[in-house]
């Protein structure tokens, strides 16, 4: 079901057949049959690489051409599905800088959920993002004028929620533009495989 939702989102918004894309491994070694083929997991793992390598800035034409900055933080969960499901969940301290997180990535796991901070035009949204289901949890919206009447405040909230959704799928569109381009995707996979073993850890 999660893959079907990701597929429908891709088809509807970006006309990319994600079901026709070959499975991708981000690790330096060939994981063979243990590669998880899920565009949502690929998306969040690719997004983390962009963030960690100082490329967390995006122009989002599908969201009105704003300049967006992303920051990713814990808690985080990772998954590897092969002969069963293998999950790693990390939440305390700085999980994205932990040895357990790096080990999970090197072992072929991909990011399934993470906390994302999205800043556009001085406004920041915070939400837990689940890539397999394309859903949000714990959403924190930018502050609005509390003195406005209830109807106006409600409309402000709906506008901000819609902007979060539009921006998230515009980020997904930026990923799909690379994912559907064989040469561009091969360049990113090569760069990620070289970067991953050198990922900094604190403990």
C-alpha cells in the first residue's frame, strides 16, 4: 500500500513511473537481493545525503518557486526488508551522528522516517516525515497572528498546512527529476557510496 501511494503521488505530480525504476543501493558494496526498492525510502536517504553534504537548499518551482532550506534531525527509523523486515529506531541524543545510524546505512538500511525542519522565506515548519506512507506527524507550523478572528486563523492554518504539503512534494519532485535521469542518478549513487563510509559520528 505504501509503495502504491508513492507511485500514485509520482504519477499524479511528476509523471514518473517509479515502478519501472531499478532497485538502488546506496552502500559501497553490492547488497544483491537485500536492496529495498521503495521510492520513499530512496527519497529520504538521498535527502539526508544532500543535507549532510551542504546541499540542503532547493528551489521548488512546484511550490511557487520559493527558496527552501531543509534540516533533518532525530528521531529516525531505518529499514531493510529481505527474508523478513529489519528495523532500526534511534531517538536519544544525536541519532543522525551516532555509530548505530552509520552502521545501519552501511548495512543497506534506508531512512524510513525522520524529523524535518523546512524553512521558506523566514518561516519554518517542523514535522516528522514518514516516506513510505508520505505522511506527517507532530506538525509545528510557523507562528501566526493570534489576535485574528477564529475564521481567519483557521484559514491561515490551512494555508500553512497546504504549503507544507506542496513543498514536501516539490522536494520529492526534485528527487524524482534525478531518479528518472539514469546519468544523474548514477552520479549521485557514486557520490553517496564514496561519502557514506566517511560519515562523521560522535559516539
